[in-house]
């Protein structure tokens, strides 16, 4: 079904542009906007520049404007949940360079004279 939809979109709609990940963006005669994803169809693969256009926030496609990237900006990554690159707090804790000091826990009690 996905192949048929992509075929219809590619040949009956006007191609607006594509992003750095290979996703293609199209617009129909009625103004409806479509994406043909490269690889699996995952909505988190849409970069911020194209997100505004696809959701009708702006009518100017990012191919017509200068989207300047700063040196401190990270590249866009899709949602990595369920992959080997997913964030794991246990892995982050093991790789942490900060040595944590463990103190024994002492519960609070109203009759305890130490508090």
C-alpha cells in the first residue's frame, strides 16, 4: 500500500524539495502537503526547517530561505528509541567521569535525637 501511495504522490503532485536525509516533500493542487520518507516512515525524521512547512506554520519552503546553522547546533537525529543507539541511563552512568560518593541512608524519625 505504501508503494502505491508514494507512486501516486510522486507523479501527481509538485515536488517542493528534499532535505539532507533524502526525504522528499510534495504539494498537491489543493494545497495539501506530503512527505515521501527515505527508508522507514518515521515522523521524527523531519528536520525543524521542514517541520514548520509541513504543518502549515509557514508557507515558505526551506529551500527558498537561508537556514543558517551555528557551530554550537547539533545535527537533527530521529527518535532512536528501540534501536541500539537509544539513550540508556545505566550506560550513561557507567560512562560518567564524575565519581559519586555513597553515603548510607538514614531515615528520619521524630524521636531520633540526631535530627
